[in-house]
């Protein structure tokens, strides 16, 4: 059983992926070839945002977004401490200071009610993360931001395709940033990412920053980065779009099936909440367990691969801990101890999913001592 079954996905899309890659090999425009604009147009239309700017990775999308906003040294950006490091890393790289606000224990997304208290005269932006594929309370966050003149950047690396109140992730705030890392809901075959906005000036700034701050060939009007996405990777995304809606549907069905089976099974695993006004595309299907190391070992012995997203909140990470109280953000600290991600992809079979559920029942109901002996 695969944690993310990319081989089965390739098998299903082989003809289109091979043909699209061959087309790039034939025209030879490996940098900024026609597939880049073609993908940008397709994804902008999909998200509902006016502009999509393809960039080298999800991390680069976040960095370019902050640079396009003109973040200044010492500017504060409010974000969740329970996320992948890239979220805070890009804030620091852009000269900013990450300010953490704790998560809701039932969704693991930033708690919008706690944001206002963290705003200071130096706050410039709020960067909520749509963790595991479900958006945070974006309208509440946008409202707080509007009251204080702040910009909201959605870290949508895990949520491309997700819906929130009739809109799509990446088009829920001023800027949305996603990743095409192979295992994300919409992945390529290497690194890739994109930034979405309906603000013409921000889109133009992002396009220039992506190519070393050039507004024209060898005319550098701002500091930029080498942040382009390869033509070949855009070709892969275009091919994957052919069955993306089916994949999302399948992910939602499998997510719902996991929830029903786990709830009925008596497995001692907590389920995350999905709010009524949005959906989750299950970039990760994550549950909450006690004594995670033992459960993970038992699952591994049963042939079920798992992962932990993420084992430490950022304010406990050596590179990000300075100046932060380790006891702060207790919901993030507790989630980091308990989260466990189970196999999930559109090609996960129901038979394999049933094996995961059975193994989890066994692993969480067996006393730790007997698992350790086994
Ligand atoms: C994957 C991910 C990123 C970074 O994306 P890359 O394409 O790997 O650079 C950023 N934030 C979150 C929440 C992610 O899951």
C-alpha cells in the first residue's frame, strides 16, 4: 500500500502526460514555454482569481507574494505555528517577523477569534494556512484584516480545489499561494507552485519578481528571484487537470468513508471537524491518537504507511523558537503530539482503506505493552 499512490495516477493519465511532455521536448522551450501561460490561464479560470502566476514551488509563491506586497524589515505577519516550516520561513526570508496565533483544536486551522489580539502597529499581513485541504475561517479573517488595513495571504499549498462558501481556495483573499509538490492534491513531477490574485498590480509585481525583477529584458526595476516554473512541469499539471475534478470527488468520498468507518469501528482515533460551509480535499487524511509512536509502529508492522504533519509546532523548532514561550499555543502543541496521517489519494482502493481502518482499530485498542512485545 502506498501513502500517496502516484504510480496508479500516472497509469491512468499516461497517454496525456507522455504526449504533453513529448510536445515540450519537440518545441524545446523549456523556460517560459507556451505551457506556462496555458496552465496559468486554466488555473486562474479554475480558481476564479483574475491572475495566476506560475512559480518554482509553493515556498517561492509565498516568498514572492510577500515581496510583491513590499514587506519591510520588521513587519509582522500573523500565522499559525502548526504548519510546514515554509510558511514562517518565507516571512523571515522576506525580512518579516512571524507572529503565531494558536489553532482551533478541532480543525487544526488558525483560530480567527484570537487574531485581533495579536495585531500590533507593525502587523502587515495575516497568513492563514488551509491545513490538510480545508480553508480556515477566511471571511472572519478578511474582516479583521479590513478593519486594520492588513493583507491576507492564504497558504493554500494543501488546498487547491477546496471550496469555501461557494468560492475556491486560492481566491479567498488578496493573494492565494499553492504548491504542485508531487503529493499535493494537484501535483507535478518535481517542484512547482503558483500565486493567485485579482489585484492587477500585485500580479504584475509577482511576474517581475519571478524573473529577477525584470520589467523588460535586462531591465531590472526591483529585487527579484529566479522563481520560474519549468515548462515541463506545467505540461504535467495540464495533463493532470484532465481528471482533477474526478480526483477531488474521489478524495471527498474516501475522506467521508474513512470518517464513517472509523467512527463505527471503535478505533480510538479522533476525527478532525469539517465546517458546513466548506469542504476538505484531504491533502492529508489526519486523525488524532494518543501514544502515537506505538500506534505508528503497529501500523507499520501491519503494512500501513503513515506520516506525521507535523511533529513540532514552529515555536518549538530550533530555527524559530527564539523569543517564543514554549508553553504558548497549547492547542498547536497538543496537536503536534497527536496527529497521524493515513494513506490518502484518489487511487486508494476501498479494500486498502478497509485494511487501514482495521489496522488502526487493532493498533489503538491493543494495550501499548503487548504491541511493544509483538
Ligand atoms: C507543501 C507546503 C508548502 C511548500 O510548498 P513547496 O512546493 O514544497 O515549496 C508550504 N506550506 C504548506 C502548508 C505546505 O504544505
